[in-house]
C-alpha cells in the first residue's frame, strides 16, 4: 500500500475534523476507546478522503463527491420506523435514528441463553466489544473506516456464545436525518453458534457511515442481509470487516436501492480451514445514484469456498461499480472461489463498471470470474410480446428474471423471501411509474 | 382476388436497409392452409417476422391487412391480441421466467385485450395440462424456465402448445419442421391439424415437402427473390421435391438472409 499524505484538507475533511473536535468529549466509551478514536482521527487527517488516484476508489472519487455534503451537521428529525420488510420474521430490533439508539422503538428481549445484545452507547463497553473494536480494521489504509472509528456515536453490539442460536433473527434499523449518523456495529458469533441478522438503512441524512466488524468462531454461521434504501441526497458509506473461523460460514447479501452516493465495502478473511460462504448482492439503481460495492476477499487457509455474485439494473443516469478482489494465499490449496458480476443498463445515460480480480498464490485451486454488461434482450422482448404481453410487462418479467438470479445466493429461506419481496415491490413501483 | 381475412399487397420489407421482400402478394381466406416453400434466402422467414412485427423488419412499401386492420401499424403484442401467432423457427430461451408464469401472463394479456377477465388459476392449470398432454409436453417441461434446456423437438412442441392455448386466427409456422425427427414431426403436425378450423388459417413456411405430408395445404406458393413466383395446389410441393429449387434460383439477381 502506498502512503497517501493529505497535505491540503478540503472543506469536507476540515469540517469532519472540526466535528470530531467538537463532539469528542460527548462521544460514548471510556478512556481506552477515546484513545482508539484519537488514533483513528489522526490517521484520517493524514490520509484524507480517498480519491480516484487510489486504485480501490478509482471509480468513486469520494473526496470530490463528498465535497458538497454538509458533514454531520443539522438536526435529527423524529424517528418513525418504516416497513423494513422483515416484520414477518418477528425479529429482535435495534433501532437507531440520527446516530443514536432509540430504546422505545427497539425490542431486544427474549433472545434466549447465550445472547448478548445492547447498544454501544448504553453503558460501559464490554471487554469483548472493546477488544474487537481495537483489533479489527481492514488491511491497509482505510480513511473511511478510520473516520467511522473516530466518530461512532452508537451501534449494535451482538454476541452469541459458543453453541447458541438466538430464538429470533436480529434486525438493525438505521434511520438517518439532518446531518446523518456514524454507527459502528460489533458482531461476534462464537464457535458452533448461529445468527440471522437483517439490516435496513433509510433516511435523508447528509451522510451515514455504518461500519461493522464480524467475528465468526469455528463452525459458526452468520446469515446476513442488508437493504440499503437511503434517500436520494444521502452519502452512505458502509465498510464491513469479517474474520471467519475454521469451517465457519458467512452468507452476506446486500440489496442496494437508494442513496445519492453509496459505497459498500466487504473485507472478509477466511482465517481457518474450510471456511465458506457468499458475499453477494443485487442492485436496482435509478435517478443519479452512484453505488459502489467493493470486496476484498482473503482466502488465507486451505479448503475455502466462496461466491461473490452481483446482479443489477442501472436506469436513468445512475452509475454502478462492482469490484471484487479475491486473493488466495500460497497455502490455501483447494480453494474454490466464484465471482460473477452482471449488470443490465436500461438507459443510454446509465453506466456500469465491473472489476473482478483474482490473485492466486496456491497451485491447486478452482477460481473463476465472469462479468457481463448488457441491455434488455430484444429477442426475448419480441418473443414475449409476440404472445400478446405488453412491452411494459415483458420488460418487468425480463428484469425480474435477471435480477432475481442473484437472490439464490441468500441461503436462508426466510431472509431470501423477505429480500425478494422488497425488491419485487420496488420493481412494481418502477413499472407503475415507468 | 382479395379477402377480408389476410391481404398482403405489393409488400416490401427491408432489413438493415436492404430489401428482402420485394413486392409480395398473398391473399388468404379463413380456414385455409397455405404453404410457402422456397430456397434458402428467398425471404420466407423475413415474411414471418414482418407479419409478427419484429423490430428491424421494416415495411417500406405495400400493405398488410388482417381482419380489416392495417397490421403494419400495430406492435407485436397488439398483433397477437388481434389473432396473429408466430411459431418461431428458433424459440428463445429465457432463463428466470417460469414456463407456467409466461403462459399465464400471455393468456391473460390476450384475454384483457379482448375485454375478458383473467382466467382463474385452477381453470388455467386444467387447460394447460389438457393441451400439454396431447402434445406430449411433460410436467417437467412446464416446470422449467421458458425453453431452457429444451431439446429442439421440445421447443417446437412448446410453440404448438402456446398456439393451442392462445387460439389465434392466423398461425404462422416458420420452419417448424426443422430439427425434428419423424416422430416429433408427427406430434407437431397432429397438434396443428387438431387446431384447423373454419375460422382459423395457417401459413406454413418450410423448406421441405416432408411436413406437408402431415399438414396438407390447400395452396402451395414458391418464394424466390422476395416474391411469390409460382402458386399451385399441394401437387406443386411434390413437384418441387422432385425437381428442386434450381429453376427458381437462377437469375434471381439477389439473395437474402
């Protein structure tokens, strides 16, 4: 990694640094956490916001794109929980509004033995959470993650003890307003334990920065889905760091729908033998949304299996970016990694950038990647219409058929149904308004 | 001679700026079966696409009147609702679209266009099962995505199943016999014959006479150079089988895709 020195902070960077200075004393956590925050802010100031000359940010020039955002100032509006699509699963709920936990809207009781769940701001930070916050950072420079580390005002702490499974799935609802919010979620699933986690992000805040770290013990399993349905003026930044143990499984799926600017980052290290899972997603973009998903998958040990599958449509003047970098270490024999990035452009002004990357240092592996960018298949359109189906309905059928191929990546039936229904409702809206 | 059913007059169709059909005339009455034969590149498939309204098959001259309406001004779905059905030479595979969903959407779209209510699901299921059985379309095929993994014969039977369900006034069969063995050909031909009716006509496009042993036409036309150059009864097909198309291929001046 190169070291980037930010000698001349722009107004957004200066405003963020000033916001930190002003809020520092009021931010939750003890002395230890304050030290971590200070160090993170120092790194952020050195690095500055990432820009297009940094390879991983080539298609998403955050420094330029965030220039207009009013960084974290403004008043939070009264929170109101929207329909997140997960109600049928009767999940436990942690609700955050404007970067603060809202106890009266949350429901974190009755999850059963071995499940610890709390808000980061709720009291002294538990040792396990502090240790994870201190230790988990993406490899290399990451100014956005550091910014989150410095400024986090709240977040979900979820810990499932070894061998336990919560009685209900857990849902994290983040609603931003005004200046926005900075959250940090900390998730630990112990050896042989299981967790189903759903995230929903919405609101009209200027900037939402939601970082998360996930530790999966040996034989643990996490089924994670996220709906990013932010307002059209929001910058949504969401770096996630995962450390996956031996024979552990992570299935993480993100449905990207909204925001003005979105950057999902997944740094996943398969740190034990035979770890596996799917880090995938679907996107339905319109308007002027710029949505970037960037993956760093690190197969550090033998026998790992991973899938990175992304499918989506890009309409109007929207832009999508999907970068999937998979590294297979020298000793990680028998790794099986499959990447697929498929986008359909529905407008002449829409754009999509794919960047699948494979770095293989082992010699006995199966790795594949494929990327396609296309338009609606005119032959298929004609076939459907020649049977009497209208252009609008034929389009909707083909779009659904295309995008919903990605939903198969969601292994958990309930979560897949919820995400599919959410996406379908969005496509129906498109059809009605289109 | 003209008809209220289908009247094609002096039709000119261009593909990518090149005329493929050059002044074609054809008249069909209700209940008739017309076969169009001709060498490769004579414009047979182009005629079928022009009738169904495929993009890129531009009518630049002449007229097509179907049941009193100007077909050339209608979109493919409007033509379907008006009663035109094209059985594709190469049916399209559409992964992700379930065959049953597609059939239901198609049937109901046409019912709505005719001012009818949607077919209730149990009735729809019964109807599909009944028609599928006759065409030896298995439940397994119906459960698969549209045409995906279907053999050539299965695809063609699926086309005829769609025709049986949609009950068009005019069925255009574009080389439905291509890629079929004799057993599959018989199943398809029986399917078509069972749909023959006093108010339904067929335009059977084929390169070989073989299909016409099973679907016996009232008229046979020879197409070459984008026109119908000779018409006759079913004996013309036998003559072509004997003599070949050589006579029509000389001095054509142009060939077409």
